[in-house]
C-alpha cells in the first residue's frame, strides 16, 4: 500500500517546490523551473516577468540576461506553451523538434525556408522586418482571431516559425521585449549544448524536471508540465523508480519527488499574487485538488460573460490559496477591478499586502475600484 499524505502536506510540498528557490539570478531560477511561459498580455506585467517577480527576482537583471550576448542564457521554444527555456535544455527538446518536423514539414514552404536560411547566413541575425513583405499580408482586412492571424502571415514568416520549431533557427533575444531576433541555431546555441539527446533521454529530462517542480502530482499533473502523453509519462516514472503516495482527497495516486524527503518544507514567506500563466497553477484541475479553486482565465471571455474579472491573479499566503484579485494598470494606478477572499483561511491584511507588492512591481499606486467579496456572495461584474 502506498504511503498516505495529508492534503496540508501536499500543499506545502507544492509551494516549496515552486516558491522555495531563493536564488537571485535569472539563470539559476530558469534552470530549476525548466521553462517559463511567455505571454504578451501586460495588464499588470507580462507573464514571464510576473513568474520571476513572484519568486523575488529582479526583473531588470533578468532582462539584461536575455539581451543578446556572446553566451545566451535562454531560448524560446514550445514547452508547456511557448516558453523561455535554459540553453542547457536544448538537447532535450530534440524529440519535440523531430515531432514538429514530421508533422509540419511541407513542400509548399521549401522556397521560403531556403530564403530565410540564406538571409540568416548573409546577415547573421534578422527580424521579420527583414523579410521582403514583412510578417503579415496587408490589405486583407482586420485579423479577428488567432486562426486568422496565421492565415494572414507571409510565407517567410510561416517559414521562419517552422524553422524555429524544427531547430534550424533559434531565438535567444527580442528587440524591445516583443520582436524576435532569429539566428541559425548553430550560431545562437552554445556548442556544448548543440546536440540531440535520444527520445528516452528527452522524456526522462522532461518528466524529472516536471516532478521536481511539482513536488507531488498525479501522472496527469506531471505530463501536463511539458504537454507529454500520459502513457509515456507513467512509463518513465515507473522506470525511474519514483515512489507513489495517496494524497488525502485525491482519487488518483500521486508521485512524489525523491528530493522532498531531504528538503525542509516551508511555505512562502509572505503573500504573493501569481499570474494564471504561472506553473504553480497551470493545470486548473490540480489547483482545485490542492486548494479547492478551479478558476479559469477570462481574458478571452467577452466582458458581459466574465464571472470575475479580466486578469485574475491567485493570491497565496504560506501554503494556502485564500483568494484572488483582478488587477489592471491604468493611468499610473494599479486598479483592483475585483477581489474575492476567504477570511476564514487568512486575514484580509494579506490580500492588501499582496496587492501592494504587485503595485511595487509596476511602480504604481493602488486604486480599489471594487470591494472585497466573500466566496458565499456573487462577485460584481466590472
């Protein structure tokens, strides 16, 4: 029979695995996390910046680490979603690069791909502005959704994205934080990391990294971290000899990181708001199992249909999740558009402290537009 684990202990393990690192260097934190999800929405700050800020990092230092330099720190690739990954992870994305090539390589882009490669060999580094027709076709009407956006892309833009997926091209820098700088992978990735691990090595790397950052999780939890197949994930976990435990209230058995036994488990030292793009809450099903909340991102939901607010940030206090807040920058203020809190789980002063901390991240003053609601009352639309 597997060892049992109290839910309170599972919460502490999860928080310790994610918010425990006290490193002050971006490179150290990125290598531990394995990946940091990218998203351009900046209602407060961009997703990867919030992930770093929640872990106490100096984002300005992190941005300097991402600037083009002789030895890059990170590259962009598909992990859980499009993410920053440490350059040391390049070999272990080989399985994914091969899968992308098998799935998307098509003859109709061969000429455009050859153009992109030739341009890179000539110039060393390029952006989409270097393409003859830029990134998007003009004069075709407005782009109304993500699917349309891909259809309006020029062949050269589509080609460079495919080459990025295949691993022929790499992005280790952006201009102004938004425009990708593309280079040939052979020039961008340090030579000691420019090799391909075999499929099993890739799987072991991703599964081990996921489990280390979850602390404790079901097979689905572990698979979700890098979007792996559940059958592959379970097989690797068993081959690695990972111990299973029964977590209080969970239907499925969970796997526990072997390093947990050697780690003093402490919660976060102070309240912190995290983005919904943070790996601590990636899988909503896991968030609900651990803390009783299955909140969804509502940024793509029309305003009249939102149940809470545009940009929801869960607020952690120690190892618990007593509430959430919807924040948005506006005219020098950080506006609280909605707030929901369980006073039985934590004093309300922690909510205010988390909001003030978020305001310090953007150099703004807090402006409360909405009153704090409990979980037994409806949240007013804003």
